[in-house]
C-alpha cells in the first residue's frame, strides 16, 4: 500500500488496521532517531503548539522531545494558568489564534470531544493527547508498538486490561485497536468502573468476544500482557465513591507468580499504588520501556501529519 495521508490524529476509530500498521512501521524506523543514535532535521522550520488543559508528563514531554529530535521547535502551555483561558477565553478562540503561530497542534482537554472540535476548527493538523474519558490515540499506538516489540505479534495475543475501564480513555482506544488486530481481551474492573457499553459494542463489531473477570488471579494465568491502569481520582465527582474503589487491585510478585514467566506488565503511567515497586526490577516490567517508545511513535505521527517522508 502507498503512504497514507492523515490530516489529523483524533480517534483510533478514524484509522484502518492497515493505516495503523503503517504508523507502527514508521515508528520502528524512528527508533534510532528517538535515541539520538541518528540525527535528523526533517522538521526544521516547523513549530509544534502544545495546548495542555490537563496535567501531563510523558505525553507532553515525549511530543516535545519528538519534535526537537527532528529539528523542529515547540511552543505552548502546560496548564491554563497564566493564559487567557483564565480570563474566560473559549476553546474555539484559543484554537483559531494558536493555529496561526504553529504548524501543528497537540491538545489535551478535560472534555470529551474537545479534540474533534479543535480539528474541525483548525486549518492545521491536530493531535488528540487525551480528551476527558474519550480517546488517547497516540498512547494506543505506542502501546501497540510496545506489544509488538516485546511479543512480536498482536493477533492472538492474550491481553488482560485492569483498572478504571469506565473513565480510562487509554483503555477505550487500546481495546478497540487490539480487537481490530485480533487480540483476545479480558477485562477486570470494580463493578462501578466497568467498560462503557458503547466501547463494548465497538469491540464486538470488530469480531472480538471479550471476557470479563473479577478475580485477577484467575485472569492472569494465561495472559501474555497485563495492562494496568490507575483508578483516576480526578474523574470522580464524589470523593466517597472514589474511596470505595481506590486500591482495588495490587500487582506484586505474588500475583505475577500465578502467571506465565513471560507475562509482561504494562501501564500508561502515572501509577499510584497499583503496581508494587518490587515489580520494577523483574522481567515482567515493561512500563518504563513503554513510556520511552512514546518518542519514536510520536516522531512518526508528527512527520506523517506534516507530510515529511523518511
């Protein structure tokens, strides 16, 4: 297939299996540039605008690193504080103004659908870095890339996804993509944080028949990947409801001993207490490498959206 052209990167649902595979292939080519082993000025003269209405460490910094590694420049904000948003400026006006300063925009926003609105408004490419409990498509690509690098396949992979499945935008995007690639999915969550029906319907429309479990010990026995997410305190309107589910699961050496020796543990981070520090030094830990893969993946996405061929 020829090189696909993307205008924006808003939802994983916008892309076919073949298009996602192409991005993964381009990300592989970017690995030596991401590490600094090879140099490139492919995006010299281009400016990335980062509009982060919500906190971020890995997503924001890896986008900045990706742009800088390719010779581009970065401008933007990491919080609405100190910007005209504090004065009441709406999203539409912010987008219309900042697109005149940059060649491509990356936005994280607490409201689902904000990235789509930004893409509709902007004449420049827009990348969704997370919109509320909606989607986080670039995280999905780096998660798929991590699994491919570790397991050398996606089809038939047994993936257990654990934690906040209701509000977890990372989980929504990833589960839909894994279903597209023929992975076997098992979901584990407290009853109040189960996967939304809309996401389940999307997964099933791709031919996947997910399993649901409450006992993590049983779910991990045949797993190739355990994908852990934190319970997101900031998504709860009621602190009492959060307290009911906080600390529901704990990944430690004892639990991992019940799974395969080759079981890999992934986490989009940040973690709170759901993965014990003792796991970090085991062969199961994959989450720090996962975070590092954000750079080549986002290098690939930026270069493709800006029409730069490698």
